[in-house]
């Protein structure tokens, strides 16, 4: 029985770019669908059920920022933003809205495919994993916080906490090595998947900021900033 192809929704109003991206991804055995505007994209999220969204920011009608905001309100599907805008503000805003990565146009086809693979490699929806817990499950349990990388779930203060894949991976990575300091560059290498990552370390700072907004500091643990170096997940006895 042939493997089920992973589905990628390409949201871009430039048909030439969208079709070129589709061609690149089809060659890598991904199934693709193109949405030329934000409204069509939001409908496709429900009907097509993509495994990943490539989202252009400059769209007619509903722009990419708003699409990202609305998708994140109801779904944790990974999102990679595409934009000709190269300002740090635009990147930060996109990441703060819940994007998992950000690629500037024009981009290299190999880089695009590498980023898609890196995000998909690290994300497995809960519905595709076994509900049975075993010794191979990747789970970190702390007072009032459980991070389960096996089914991509977080429980905080006894309640499920919605969290995009990249935030969850970052939280798990830090918490699974308590009190160990990681530089921003190390975190980029480990979690974003390439040593020549063209983004800047601000990406890590934005994800840490979003995590802190969701879980804050606990009397037994917290995400600590090591000024001039990076971050650590600090656990108190």
C-alpha cells in the first residue's frame, strides 16, 4: 500500500510563484493545493486539512497576518510565512502571530524544500500517534506542567494548553535538559534543523516570549534568560 502523501497548502496570489513552489514540492512527493487569497486559504484549511501551510503575507482581501491569526485560533498546523518584506519587524510580527518559520522572497528552491522537510519532520499530529503510553514516549513531567512530545500536547495547571509545534518542541527541548544553558545558535541548530539558518537569533527570542506569556514562572520552574548567552529551563528542588 503506497504511503499517504503529506499535504501542503500554498497561499500566494502570484500564480507563477505558487505554481513553481508546487512543482518543487510535487517533485519531493508532496501533495499540494494553491489558494490565491486569504478567504480561499481559510476555507481550504478545513476542507483540504493540510499538514503544513506556506503563507504569503501580501494577499488581496484578508492578508497573511490575519490568515495566520485565524488559523492559529483553531488549528496547530505548522505555518511557514513567505514574504518579500525583510524587515525584522515583519518577521517578529509573523512569529508572534504563531508562524513556525519565515522565508524571504526571492528564495532558493533547495532552502524552501529543506525548511518544509525540517518542520514536517518534527511535527506529528496527536491523531497520528498511539494513545498508549510506553517507555519510548517523550514526556517531561513537572509540577503543574506536562509536556508530551509523543502526541504534541501540553497540560498546564491541569488543563490542556494549545501550543504551535515549534513552541512545544522548544519547551520540551529546554525542559528535558533542566538547568542546562543553551545559546540561541544551539537552539536554532537543534530545533530549526539547519546549521546555515539564514534567519537571525531573534526567532528564538520571539518563541521564548510566547512561551512565557502562556506558562509564566512557577515556584518550582521557569524559563530563565542567561544574559549575553541564551536560555535555560531552571528547576528548583
